[in-house]
């Protein structure tokens, strides 16, 4: 072992506390960088795959009452790849054992097959039987908040009429990753839930047979979203349509986008802070060490050690 290596080993034993502190700060910075960047990329790619697999829509609009015959005209808008017309209405929920008011977004499911857009990922159970008007599927956060399982019951006030409902399925949906109720500033599974039920049952309650109150569109790549929304508003305006909005303004997507942006900003902000602090500590420690060991450095040069070897040692 060379003399400088022995000296290095002795210096590390003498300065082990400072060396450990610097190593931890550097390690914290590198770990934060790797974890934040890796987590952001993983979550972003997972979200993209989830959206594509379950056909998350690009444009959304609500209307008071529009005939289903209008769907064909909406599909003829240039750039529209798919149209999903459905019934979506807010309802008051009567949850057993809960005194605070709760609301739910009740969304219709087609009697045959899956929805064209915003499809469900069933975590448990099945979709409602069209012949059973009391069967529903609820979102997972709502079920977990109230400890609901398959077969649980609660009541909902649909269009002024109270109806007992039975849970036959628990699901996830790309449209409601963050389920935020009207007037809420944070997702709260105890106060807001998403309920899917048969279109036949929901249409009879809200007098929407042969009609819809919500429409979602999937666009072809390269299509002008603004142009499609303008044409869609023109078609829905006479039926009490509200202004259409794109995916970036959809509540759940906006929440998720905000969370990912925070994670991305953290990956750009925190690691440089750790690394700058560690660089300051390294500079401070080495400066003091060199100042204290000037005589040793002179002795090493007198013994024939070159400047490069001494610098590399420190």
C-alpha cells in the first residue's frame, strides 16, 4: 500500500463524521433525483396506457335533453373518431349511518356491450343486469370510504324519487380517477361517489327515453379540438347544451395532471439543492483540511511527490 493511501485511510478515520455527512447529503440528492424522475415517468406512462386501453375521451359536453338521433350528426363532425352518448345526472345519496349529506354522479351503462368511451375496469363483481333496476356499480374510492362490498345497499333520490340500490360491482374509470363532488375542493369518497346503472332504468327515472344528457368524443390524431368543440356547441345549443370542454379541463384529468406536474417540479428542484449543499460541504471541508495540512503538503513535495498526485489524494 502506498504512503498516500495509508494517509487517506487515516484521514477518513479522523474525519469520518464529516465524510459520512457529505456522503448522506450526496446520496439524498441522487436518490431524490432517481426516485422523482423514475416515479414521474412511470406514472405518466401508466396514465397514458390506462387512458388508451379504456378509451378516455378527448371532448366532453352536457346537455339538458337531446335526442339520440343527434349522435349521428355529431359523429359526422370532421375529426371525430367515436361518440358516446349517455345519461349523467347528480343525485342525493342516503348512506346508512352517515349524517352528513352525500351526492353521487349517476351514469348510464349500455344494455349490451361496453361503453364506447370511458370504459370501466371491474375491480370486483359485474355490471348491472338491464332487467334489474336496483343494481348498480360504484367507484372504488366511494366503496372503500363506506366499507361497501358486493351486496351492500343504500338509497338514492333520483329525480325526486327515493330508490333502494344494491351494489353488484366495484369499478375504476379513467374519467373519475379523482372523483370530486360539486362544490368540493378535494376528493372525498364519503361525500361523493360515482354510480353506474342500466340505461333503461336511468332513462325511465329521468324521462330520457331515446335521449341523452351527456356526450363524450374521441378525436382523430391531429384534429383541432377547438374546431370540434365549436361545431359540437352549435349542435347542442338548441337542446340546452353547455359549453363543451377538452380533456385538459376535465376535473379528474386536471387533478391528476396537477399532481404529476408537482412531482416533475420536485424532481427538478430538490436534487440541485441537495447537490449544491453537498458541494458547499465538500469545498468547506477540503479548504480547512488543506489549510491545516500545509506543512504535510510541503513535506510530501520535498519527498518527491508531484502536484498531481497530491491533488488527486485530496
